[in-house]
C-alpha cells in the first residue's frame, strides 16, 4: 500500500509538473479583422474621367469600394498575415495582376507574408506587404480622407520580397528589404530587384513620430528609380493633430546610351490637419501640391508638364465601428487636364462625395 501511495504521489507530481509546463507555453495568437466601404460621388464638371487619383473614378454613381478580411496568427517565433480584398478598390490596388484563370485570385491578395522572430529585436518577413512609403493606406478606414492623394496614387502600392524589421532602441526602428520591382507579385522578365529602407523615430512619451523612407531599383524595362520620402505626425493636443508627407522620385532610362541619358522626376508635398472635436465628430483638411514637370504621371499628355494643387475637406461622424464621411474636394492644375461635360477643357475640377466605412 505504501509503495502504491508513493507511486500515485509521484505520478501526481509529474502530472502537476507537466500541467505547469504546458501552461507556461505561449498560446497561439489569432486575430480576425475586416472592413468594408461604399460611396457616392458627384463631379461638378459632370465627368467621371476628371478623377486623376486612385479608387474614386466615378460620377453620379453609387459605388462599392472594397470588402477586406485579414487573418493574423502567431505561435512562438513564427507568424503569418493573410490580408485579402474584393471589389473595385482591390482591383485598382493590384492593377498589375491581369485577371486570368491562373492569376485572377492573386488580385485579391493585398498582403500575404510569413514572419520569423530571429532575435528579440530582429524580425524577418517573406511575402507581399503594403509599402512603407507615404502617409496614406489602401484600407479606407485607416485614412481620414476618403479620396486619395496624388502622391499615394503615383507612388508604390506594395512590395513583394524579404525584409528585416529591426528595433534599435525604444524610440528608434529600422527596416531594410529586397523586393521585386514595384507593385509586382511575380516577375518573369528582367527580374531586377529593388532595395527599400526605413528609419523610424516614434518615442512613446512624446506626440511626435517621424519616418524616413527610401526605395530604389530598376524595373522590368530597365528604368532606374530612386525615391526618398518623409512622413511626420504631431499630436498637438486631444483635439488637434498634424501630419506631413513629402516625396521626391527620379527616373533614368538605362536602355539609352550614356550620352543621351537624363534624369526626370516628380515630387509632392501634403499637409494634413486633423481635428477631433468629440469622440464622434471630427474633420480633416488635406492640402497637396504635386509637381510633374517632366510629364511622368498626371501630365503625360502635356508637352511642358505641369503641377496641380488639391484641397480636400472631409468630415467624419462615428457611430461605433461605422464612420460616415461627407467630403468636398477641389483640384486646380496648371494645364487643361480636366474636361467639362460639354467637352471643353478645364484646369479645375471639384467633387462632392459621401462615404460609409465599417471595420471590426
């Protein structure tokens, strides 16, 4: 009997020890989130082609934006992020993925990457992820304005490759990566690679955040690109917050002889003024200047190039996870790139928009 009790006691201790060991293991982390957005837009030139930025190319029409689902899972040192989107906005975001039986579903993939926590301060990620360049993001609920800036629309959308996120100090972070050419999930021709980097300063004890971003590489046609970008935010107080984005991008066609080569460029600058008067009601004013003197982007049909100034006023009313966004926008260009309903050219276009955005 004594031997039996001793054995049972030993087994009990072993069971307790095993239970404590199992309880001490990190539990797998799982998170599901999503969003959806719809909108109505009326162009005061009565022309849907007047839109020169992303995602809102419509006039006098109710439109479906995008429905998104994002799954995140992590266990021990490994993790995965799978972020898919369906709708016109998602299609515009993945514009290089031509719909076909073999590739059509890839248009729905906004982000898909697997990560490994190499050390406490270094995380490696392999896959496709939203760009580190710029202030605005593809998901409507993450932006204060519903319509997009010129800098977002003509900068990179996403990158596919490998990157390392590095924690330098409690305030300083860095990222360096090697990617396919911009906005390509797959490359079959002239598979040159891009280099991307970011240096972030975001101390927890201050309201200031600063990010310096860089991207350079040669695309599938042999055009060398360099882009430098800065994003800064400052939360003045509970009501007022400021944001700034500035970017400069150059291109050099390496297919021409060295004697004929010349750099061409575009650049932009935008200021965001965010006011939250209550938990439910706020507004954002975005003022942007976009210079395209070499006709690379907006002014491709204008021999002398040009520039555009855009002002956007967006109100926001929050009811739980739902946000209603009434918006007014005015764009003024240095050349006649817009068109009135009768067909006459114009340097000015304006839009009235109402959007509804939900996220969970």
